[in-house]
C-alpha cells in the first residue's frame, strides 16, 4: 500500500505529514454544520467531502442535526471501528439556547450583562472541556480535530430576536473556549468563522448552504492533509481570515422578517423534539 509523505515546516520544526492516505476514514461528529442535508437542495457537507476524497479514502457522517455537546460521545461510540480521524463541530445549538437565557432578559447596567455572559461561558467551557476529555479518550490516540462555530447569518435573514452583533460577540466567546480547550489537549482547530464569511454560504440563518458546505468540507480536508502527525501543538486552520460580509449584518432585499431563529416550522419541530428527548 503506497503512501505519500512530504516534509513541511510547522510547529517550529520540520515534520512528516501524510499526504494522500488511501486508508484514511474520516468521521464527522456534531450537529447540522456537517449534517445539513435536510436544509439544502444539493450536496451536503459530507457529500462534498466524499467527492473531494481520493483513492480508498472514506467519510462517515455520525453528526446529527440539532445535536448538543453532550450527544457527541454517543456519536463517537457509534462510529465505525476502522475510523482514523474524528472531526467535531458542535456548540451552535447550545449557543442558540443562550439567545433567550442570556441575551434577551433585561439588565440594570452593562456590568450585569458582562457578568451574565461570563457565567454562561464559564458553564459552557466546563461542559465542553469535560466532553473533549471523553472524546480524546474514545479516540484512543487517533487524531481529533475541533471546529469552532461560524457566525450565524441573522442580519441578512432579518432575524430580530438577537442582533447580528450580539450573535457575533457570543460566537467569539465560544470560539475562544474551543481554542483554550484545544490548546490544553494540543489539538488542531478549524475556525469556521474564517470559512463561512458570505451570505451565500448560508441556506438559512444558521445552516450551511450548498456553497457554504463545500467550503467547510474543503477547509476540514485541508486541515487533515496539512497538519503534521507529529505536531503536538494547536494550529488554527485556515491560516487566512477573510473579511466577512456576514459579520457586518444587513438585511437581504425581499427577505421575510423572522422574529426568531426558529420561525421556520420544520426547524421548530427539530427543536421541540430535542427538548423532549426524542
């Protein structure tokens, strides 16, 4: 079985990197960042990734739309035994809950608002850090890549419950958590805020479109292909940080106003099933 190896300078040293690995089997874990098939009329993230893989490389989708951080361990346990790489993107649904519990209730002053956000982030970091400990243990030495959440596209879809600016701020706090936790375990990170930067990358306020899914698939595969197997330091991918039109907000002409991220009946049904444990 042939494997192609090359040398690159990374992490302060020259490292051996596996290029095209015929037996690589990538497992996608988490939520609808990867499991976006129901929201698009075209290839999903996992389907894009399958199209990009070569030789005998494979991808298995274990991520599930609507999943929270606590669900990932079960997804990982259900993954094929011959999995070689695990990629996790989760947290957006946890953050959606924060829209009503953290950002909506009134506060007496700005300091109280900061304290409320700090408390939420502390709790979320504790839960996320505990989950990553479990994921690393379940991986049993196989590579784990963590993805931080992209900024949602509230402005262009005219979501009014939470402003685009408030959502971006919350995503920045959660992305910082992902980076801190990843650094403790020396895991690579794909920062999806650097990937999903255009309105066209979204099928709705929170789900990747066909075009956006292709960008996510390419970014994940690039990180897997270029991160040195011997590197024991956290590296953030992609290395560039394009200007984001999503982060600026702005309503797309002709867009129907949404008072909530869950105005769409099918999205609301998913959320209701999640809360009831179905």
